[in-house]
C-alpha cells in the first residue's frame, strides 16, 4: 500500500491520528521536501514519529518514483506531504504510477493553505481562482496573476495568492517570498499600468490580508491596504497573501480582529463602498 | 481559551494529534451538529476521546453562544466541527463573541471538502467559486448555481458543488442530497433552458465527478457525464459533485482511475476537444 499522508501546517502534532498510525506501520517513509515547509525540521518529525524519514526532493519524486514505489505491493510505504497531499501541489503522477503498477493507494487528508486560509475570516466560498506569485528576475516579470486577481475581484471573489519559492537547481537553498515582497511586486504592476492609463481593478488601497506560518503557535495574520502590507514584516516563512473583493460585514469584523490600528482606520473608511448585505 | 477544532472528514481518528490533546484537556466539549456529519456517531467520538460531548445545534450556536463561552476565560472549552472550523461553514460569529468577551481563541485546522476534493485528481488551483445546490420545493426552484457553474466553466475553472442539507425545523431529521439528485436538478435546468433556446454552458454530456464519504474507508469517487451521474448510486452521505471545465491530460488520467467502464469510454470521446497542454 502507498499512503499519501498530509502533515497539516504547523508542527509534528498536526498530523492526524490516522496518519500517525499509518506512518508508524510503514517500512519506508518519504518526506516530500520541495513545495512547502513545516515550522519544525526533519529531525523533530523523526523523533516524534519514531521513524527515519527519507527526504524526497523534486528529482526523486519526478524521476525516482520507482524507488519510492519499490515493493509497495507487498509492504507499506508512506509519502508525507506538508499540508494536504492534493493541496496546492498534487501528486497525481506518483498516484498514477502506483495504479499502473497495481499498487493500492490511500490518501490521508489534512489541512492545507487552500482551506486553512478561511481562519482570517474571509469565507471560502467567496474565493475565486487561486494564483501563484513568482519571484521576478531582471528579464522575466510575468503579470498574469494580477489580471486573474482583477477578474476574481470584478466577480466579487477574493484571491488567495500562493507566494513563490524559487529554486532553480536542486542544491540551491529555497527562497520563500514574503508578503511584503509580493505586495511590492503587485504595486509595481499597478504603477506601470496606471502610467499606461489602464483602468485598475486592484490599487494600493485595496484591502489585503497577509498570513504567515498558518497553524503554527506563532502564526500571524495582518489585514491592511496593499500599501500597508508592502512595508510589514510578518517574520519567517511560509507567507500567503489574500486580495479581498466585496466584503460581507461579518468578514470586515473578522478582518478587524487581526488588523493593526492603522489598518483598522482604513478599513472603516472603505466600509460604505464595499459592504453588501 | 476557546478551541475551534476540525475533526476532518472520516472517522474518530481523523482528528489531529494536536486537536485530540486539546479535546482531552478541555472542561467542556461541544460538537457542532448541523452542517456536516462524520461516518461515526457522537457515541463513537465520545468513547475515542474519553470525553462527553455536548451537541450544539444551530439554535445553540446562534442564540446560546453565551452558554458555550461561559467561563472560557478561566477554563478551556472546545468546539468541534466536522471538516475544518473555517471550511464550508465559518464560525466567525462565535469567534467574534469570544474576542469581544476577551476570551482568547485558537483554531486547530483539519481537512475539509474544500481541499480534500483534490483527491479526485482535479487540481485545486483550477477551481473557481464554490456553489451550493439546495433541495427544490414545488414553488422554489433557484437556478443561480447553474449560472455560476457556467461562468466558472467559461473561465476554464472546475466547480465544487456542496450538496444541500435541508432541515427547516431543528427537530426534523437532516436530509442529505445525493449526487444523482443534484445531477437530476441540473439536468432539469438544462432542459428548461434548452427549450427556451439558450446557449448552454453545461449539458448532460459535461464530465462531472461524484464524491461520497470522502476520507472514510468506503469513500467512493465516480467520474462520468452528468447524465451518467444522474443514475448512479454512491451510497450514504455526504455527497459532493464537481462539474469539470477544461481538463489537463494528467487530470483526465486521474479521472480514469475512478471511472466506471462506460464513463471511461465517454471521457475518451471528449478528450480531443477538452485537452489543453
């Protein structure tokens, strides 16, 4: 059996009881180590699970899947994924290889940023398409995510922005994008398009929510305008950003709980234009 | 402290280790009992947790919040929610009452249908707005969810349909909608609009995915056309339905894993028109 097990978002104890039982029963346990991170390292997980973990980088999952699946028809193998196994990154390829090799598989779900983002108070069914914000380079500055955010917003839908992790070579350390870096890139797009006379679906005054280390004891949620978030420091990774659209009064009240005093002031200012019953 | 704890989607062991530790440390434990269900009952949860659970129906959560929050500033109280506390139903109101009363709160996340739906092989970032399908009555047959599905589909986005639970009075037993009932309502809308000469964004041949008891040992996933799903029997609740849009080849391969032979045939037929690279 191949178990795909979600680890959730915080620390070692965010695994489900069912997941922990499966991990402890498996003869080999792989830890997917390239799309996301917990606030604790591999060693802390190993100690808590009482199992050695084999780090599976992108190369191993994409080209060494046979190694992961070896003997999984006669023994149990676990593949651990931060968040949910079918969250922001899917592992369809590994599942399909297992199916084709006649190996049964079982998914043990957990929270991922795709649903845990709801804790900021914005309702999940008011979200549109999720977008990814990637690090710009000198010569490559894609803006398509801005257009998707505007499209969602025009339809009254919030946008979850997953903030990019760049690692061109597998031996490079990962670079995680902060909320302020993402807000800064968005503001650059807005400024450029304003100069070109475009009508803007999102501006520096659009209310956004920055989230850091969701599910961890020191998680931080900050609401404010895009401009305010461009200068905020939410600490260590992982960060995510939400660009809000039409806000329900209950959503505004929840945003206030997690607002800085100065952001609060701004939220009040925009109430009348964004409130809908 | 008020703990809002997600129970996940399957049985008693789908709670996280962190969540279980919190439940066992609390002096009162409420079980939210109106928006969703696990495959096990209250008694099984009580035995597993070693705690008595107080059932919280909609009336208690909406009007008896003071009772839930009583003394939560000096003792620990848990509020258990199937799925994630901020999944399909949010509990912002309870959180805001706690905040206003000076009671600290902590969310312990878990999987919800909003992210676990990814296990059918459709990628979560290709989903648009989530819709709810409610039971029709003789005189009330809303169709707005059909328009939202078409809008998502036109933008290349899949739609998760949460299937309604009707309970007008709190003493009525809940009625859970099946995938075939939801497909049947959709087909009625399609037929009516076809007669009126409307251009149809979704038809009886649109590929859909029915999901039942996600996360449970007997979970069932079935892909097929809307017409095929209208006559399928996926067993007991909870059911959900996904209406697909543009499909990536990897998504099609995953849908095939969970298809009936006849649905498979149909998927092959539509491949060429729906594939994008």
